[in-house]
C-alpha cells in the first residue's frame, strides 16, 4: 500500500515522504491516526504544501540558528492573551503552540512548536515567563513573554 506520511514516524520517514507499507499497518494504524494519507495524484499536491511548510520552519545550519537565536532574544513585546478568571488564573494553560503564535505575531521568526520547551508545571497564571527554544543540538534561545488577560 502506497501512503504519504503526514507526520514523522521512526524508521519509516518524515512528513511528505511516499512510503510502501503492508496493507494492515497502513489501514489499521497509520490512516486512522492521521499519520498518513493514501497516495493519489491529488495527494501529491498536498506533499508540496507540507514540504514548503517544513522548509519555512527548518533551521538550515549553525549560522542560521545563531541568527534566529539573536532575533528571539531581541524580542521584547511578546505577549500571549488568554481567558482568565478575576484572580488572574487561566482557564486551561499556555501551550507551546500559543507561544509560537505569539512570537510570530510579535515580528519574530516562525518556530516549530515541538522545539519550544514549556516547564513541567505548565503556565497557569498571568505574569512574565521564560521558555527555552532548542534550535540545534548545541544552540538554544530563551524567549521572554508575558501572559495577559484577553
């Protein structure tokens, strides 16, 4: 069965790859979980969109990673607006995707939400916070942001 991967799968491939898998694995595991789509001519066009999105998020080399780190650490007006109670407690929590969107809205580079390391106890109240963004194996940036009431 020919499939196009929509997510990275260990020992199989990355998003946009066309792979040949056994029918049962494709039908019972990959397709129901949304990890792949059936390879058709129309789906080939979707591959191009997936690869363009990957290239926009990808860090090309060490110099590019250092450049992105400088941009991230220079940002000052990053704020995440969320719904809160009267006491400043959030309804839910701030996730890495919210932070990536806030960085982009503040004029920063496009970040992959999987590279943002949110603290284990999560962010559940308004205030100033700092998260680590892993750009390369040895290059990380710290992003300061504020959580404000919407």
